[in-house]
């Protein structure tokens, strides 16, 4: 293995420790799987896919399909580049399907979107009662199966909830393009044919947030966008920032766009200042002060350009993985307040306990509760 590939394996291993924690795994559990891994670009003993798939198989054999799903997810992380990783993705979806069938209330739908069949997970669809739609989208490394616990808890939101994936991620056969915001509008159109909806709200992570903001600039149905670490413009246009972006992000962007060399195409993905000014939805944006992927200039531009934007800042790396519980509370509180009014905040406090991953006992900081209610960042800069 070359020095470059070893560096890449080490980088992905560091990222997976954060993603494993987000899915309820302890660092010790994740490190035990990673101990024998020395490569990602091939399958077989010692490979990334082999180690994580074996962990998933063990969980499935023990009768725990949700934890099997989580481990298969990490086997295909950050994207399926080998046959073993592609098999792991299929195993991940199948294990999730087994788990959700036992939960009840979560259904698989296959929507006709932009000429392709797009599988989604959904809850709360009702063919007679009109309700708000919550459309959830991850980023370039996050698949829809990661939102299982949120789907269970979201029943109490009183919304129709649909979880999809960015183009090129998971089961989404589309490619990530500068106009991929059209996919979110098309998903909404398809859902509206199934169930009557009123307003639309979006929870979209990272590059999914970029798509959601572009969508909100064009679609008056969108009343609120909540995002964490979304690139806005400087990420795509600042040539001095790109060399320092993690290799995992660069390779994954190349994968989801279908462009082996994505560098020259980056500026086309940037949101313009006019687009940002056209966003009439309320926007909430989590800023990670030590973000290694998205420059601080992105959130600064968003705050200055979007008419109704509030920032919530954490001293953390991209995605604020050490502040997951605070972020979940902020998302839930914002959705209920925006869709149902301030009186719904009490309900949000009860719901957030349902959103904590099994096995985690995080404490919600009083500052985050106060500042998410006020729409300000903890340091008062929101």
C-alpha cells in the first residue's frame, strides 16, 4: 500500500469513528472492527468491506437488524467503490427493511423522480388528512437508513416524513449536478400525489443543505430549511481552500457527480447571492467553528444574504458530531415552532429524548436550549 493510500485509509478510519458514534457505537466497538483493516480499495480479509461486513453479519445473526444495518452502512462508507461495498449497501438496506417492518409506521416507497425510480423511507403518509411535509436528506456520505430512529420519533411531529438521499448516494441513481435542487422539488411533487400536503420543511445535511437552499430559492412551498455545515459559495469558488479539503470529500464528490476530476466543475455548484436573497423560507444553520470541509465564509455569506436566517454555532468539526443531542433538540424545536407555533416547544422537549441513539446518554446543554429558542448562536453572534 502506498503512502497516499495509507493516509486515505487513516483519514476514513478517523471519519468513521465519528459516524459510528452518531449511530450509537462506542469508540471501542468501532476500533475493534478497524484493528485489522489495512486497505479500502479491494475486498477480502484485511479489507474495509470485509471487516465491517463481518461485524454486520454477527449483529444480524444475533437478531439485531438495526445494529447490523449500521455496520453494513460503514462497510460501504464513504461510498461503494468495490463489489464488497456494493453488497454491503444492499445488506444495509435489507437489514433496515427487516428492522422497520418490526417497528411499524415506516414504509418504503418508490417514487418517479426526474425519470428514475427513487426509493425512499416514509412515515405519516395519509391519503385524507392534509399535513406539513418534512423532507430529510443527508450529505454525500450519508444514506437514508441512518435516519431510522428519527423516523420512529417523528411520528409525534404530526407531519408526513420522507427520507431520501442525495444524487449518487445509497440507492439514488441520479448524479449530483448544479441543478440537483430539482430533485427535491420532484420528490415533493411525487409525495403530493400520494398524500395531501400543506407547507414543506427540509432537514438537509451538508451538501444536501446546498440543494435545499437552491430549492427554497425557487419553490414557495418551502417554509423552512434546517441544515448543518452546508457549503454555500466560498467552498466551491475559493481555489485556495480546495487543496486542504479532506481526500474523502474530494473522492466522494467525484463519485456522486460522476466526474473523476471535479475541481474545474466546482464553481457551477455554488449558490449565487441572488439565489440566497430569493430564499423566503426560514433558515437555521449549524456552524462548526473547526469545520475542516466548509470554510467559515460560507455561513457568514448565508447570514448576510438570506432574509430570515439564524445560526447555531458549536466548537466542533464538520457536522458537529460531539453535539448531536443539542442538534437534534434544535432541529425538533425549530420544526415544531415553525410549523405549529411557540406553544409546541414543550412537545419538542419531550420528543428529543426519543431521538437519542440507543446506548447514548448525552445531556442537552442549557445554552443550546436557550439559544435555539432565541434563534441565536451560543456566543450571541446568531
